[in-house]
C-alpha cells in the first residue's frame, strides 16, 4: 500500500539565503555559495518563507527514499555554507619518509615506499588543502568535494599486492568535522 504523500520540511537558518529555481537550489551563507541541481529527482519543492518543503505524491519505494536523500543533501548544504567541512589526513610511514606537496590542483606524494616518481591525488572543485608536517587539512563548503578529495589522497597511497597488516605506510583520513579552521 502506497502513502498518499511523503514529505520533509527543512528549517532554514536566518543567516542563510536560499533561492529555488525549479528544482535548482542556490544557497548563500557566511562561508560561500553552493548551487545544486536536483532536476533528476521525481519530487516537488517549494520555498515557504524560511522553510523548504520537499514532497512526492503517491510515491513508489524509491521515490519516497529520494525525499529523505534530498533532505540530507540540503541539510549538508546548509552546514557547508554556515560552518564548512574539514577532513584531516595523517601521513603514516615506518621506513621511507613520505612528503606531500601542492602543485596546481594536485597533491604530489613523494617517496612513498621509496618510489622515485611521485604519486598524484587530484583536488576536486573549490577545496582548500593545507599541508603541515604530518597532517593534511582538506577544507571546503561542499561536503562531496571535500570527501572526494580526501578519498583521492587516501586511494593514491593504497598498498597493492602486499600484506596491509605489515605495510601500514600511506595517507589515512583520521578525522571528519564540521567547521573550517583558519
């Protein structure tokens, strides 16, 4: 039996400005601006003052679940433009000292397990990367861009064809938090 309507209402904070053009959301806050197009989703959206309502009428199971998914994406956008997101990546090595450097929109990981050529990790979108001695801070307003960049860094140093319990060298995400450190 299907429900007549599945809906979610999101309260928008006072310091966030939201524009809705069809199913495209433009959000402005203290940390920046985010734009996201949800035109693929079979749902309806309406901005009512400082509340954003998302609903689907007579939804099937997947359409009903999309309402909750969009609710989470929009809440992450609100958090992004008000606080931002930070992922911390630790450089771990036992024998060969690994170093990381920024070059344009890539991170060069040098001397990983004694390799001569540096490994490269791509920086996605408008993400700021700070490299300290043994830590890398990945910061930004878009959670997907920040997490994708951190995943690229972690995957660039994946150890293949060796026992991962013994070869622990690499770059690993060790903390995910809201807020951007200046």
